[in-house]
C-alpha cells in the first residue's frame, strides 16, 4: 500500500489575488471611464504590496499589474479623447443648441446659464460659436 500524500497546495498571498481581480475589473469597467482609475491603481498597489524581497513576483501579481495598466491606459485615452474633442464640440452652433435644449428640459436652465452660474465664465466668450 502506498501511503504517500500529496503535499498541501501552496497558499497564495491574498494581495496577489486581489491584484488580479482588480485588474480584471479595471478592464471590464473601461466603458465607464471613472472606475478603471481607482481599480487599476489599487490593482497595482496590491501587486506591489504582495512582492517580497528575494522572491520572484507571483504570476497572479504580474497579471494583475498588466491588466491594471491596460485598464488605466484605456481610461486615460478615453479622457484624452473627450477633452480634446470638447472645445470643437462647444464651438459648433448645432451641438451647442442641442446641448442647451437638453439642459433646459432636464434642469430648467440652458447649459450656458448653468456653466456661467457654476464657473462665473460666459461660455460664449470662452468658446465662441461660428
């Protein structure tokens, strides 16, 4: 009879699993453009916290860092595209009129009035329509 037992499975560091899960969540929530920032940052932080001196980084931690970085990069690209297109859109009279009508139906004031009330800047001076 063979009474050999298999060695117990190596227990994973919970930070590596958390890093992987947060990295995957960062990728899955890219379309929200807000959630990948904290999820990706936490994923990278947990991967770094799981690292021990003198040991190799666990595969889960490396994958967590990779997925977190990709989620962060996509989120930054979305923010960059939105901020790059915003001045051109606010200078377009047709878009500005549509935005004002939508704002009036939702909030009872045009977007121009809301912007001036919130920031104290006339939107027509900042982005004159053609």
